[in-house]
């Protein structure tokens, strides 16, 4: 698993093309040949860009689900709704399909935000609202999510 780092702002043109930020493109160099999967986020009004290697790992997990359990089938259908294979073109642009532009309310300014092994693509205003966190106390959230982890010998969670 590759860890992707950084948050990058850029513009999207009227056709839904966005220039892949150079530092992000450099981190994803090994993935450029295989392409990417772009999908709707499960929890947010943003898009998720999976390097093909990461997408294949996710699909391996999902393929283990029993398809004769209705809940599993419903999950798979919704998780894969709107999924598109995309590539970075020779000019370094990523074409975001129109239906995904609409889903994520993408207008002119977008943010590429690393999310460990994938990249979230946000409309800039929605991204700012999501990290502003007026509805979430981040200190409480951090404690709930990470507070009980202390797996390393160095004492750092």
C-alpha cells in the first residue's frame, strides 16, 4: 500500500478536465500506467480516486462477501454505483465524467486531498466546509478513533 501525502488546489475546465498537480502525479507515477478508478464517496459529497492496485485490493475484499445475503448485494451495488475507469492523459489531465461532477457538486475550483492510500476530489467550498468541522469536535473524534491504539513499542499511537 502506498501512502499518498498532500492537499492540492486546482481548477476544472468546462469539460470536467482537471490538471493533476505535479507533486501528486509524482507520488502516483507507478500507478499512471495502470490507470485509476474514480467513484462516489460513501460518506461525503466528494469523489474517491483509487490507483488500480488499491482498487484491486478493495475488490478482493468485496469479492469475499456472500452475494446471497441481500445486505451484501445492496452494499456492492451502492459501493460500485457510478464507478469509472479513468486515466491521466498525455498533458497530465484527469477527465472527471459529467455524472460524477454532478454528484460531487464540482464547480470551478477543486481540491485533491490525500486519504492514506486514495485521493479524495472535492469541490473547494465543500472541502472547506468539511474540514471546518463546526459540527464535529476534532479532539473528541481523534480520541474516539485513535485513543485506544498503542500497538507500537515506541509508545506513540
